[in-house]
């Protein structure tokens, strides 16, 4: 059995007293926490047949470029609500489309890729403290599995008055 040195109980007692005194101090609320909620309407978004919007697959020396019409389109709005009492600027909007089945992302095989294009329209780039804003999306897409079900990941960037940067994202299902 190991014996404690005679000074050990004093060190332990002093540590406990110091910890209890410091535990009573309150640190300021962290300014690096983003208190924003995102929601999509409609959820899930509905796929529609698309016409007139195309993309180009670049050819090589033996194949010409090919212009293809996106077969599917969807539209939805992302609503943003600030709940932490801090004004924010919306600094970026990005979007990614992935093929899915039953809400599960299905990674394409054999080097196949998802093709997509989107337009967005925002109600403004400022989000007042405890305020709200919205960003509308039109998304055209073509999936390797030739399906219409997809998962659209929307990422938003924010900056507060202290120049702290934040990011928040939401996944929007596109299902028939």
C-alpha cells in the first residue's frame, strides 16, 4: 500500500478551496456561438420536369462537346431565424446536390457525377438580432442514376459585428 506524503492532504485541501472559489466566477457568454435556426419550405421539396436549361459535357479529341438538358428542377425557400440577440451579415450561400434513395445519399460509382445548377434570391444580406430572413432557390439537376430523388445541402456563411465568421447548413430532401 502506498503512503501519502505528509503535505499531500494540505495540497488537496488547498486545491479544493481554490476550485470552489473559481467555480463561482462566471465567464462572459461566448461570442463565438451561432444561434441561428434554418428551416426549408416545402420539406420535402418536389421534383418537376425541367425544360430549356442545359449544361455542357466537354468532349475530347475523339468526342465533341455535348449539350444536355437538365431533366429535373426543384424550388424551395430556406428560412433563417437568429435567436441569440446578435445581428449578422449573410456572407455566402452554397449548395450541393447528391443523388439519394429514401433520403439516403447514394454515392455514384465508376466516376459518375451529379450535374446541377442553381439560382438563389435573398430578401437581403443582413439578419437583425432576433430577426429573420429567407433565401429562395431554384435548382436544376441531372443524376447518374437518372432518378429525381436527391438531397440538396445548403450552406450559409455569416459574420457578426466583431468579424467572427460562422457557417450553418441544412439538408433539403427532394422526393416524389
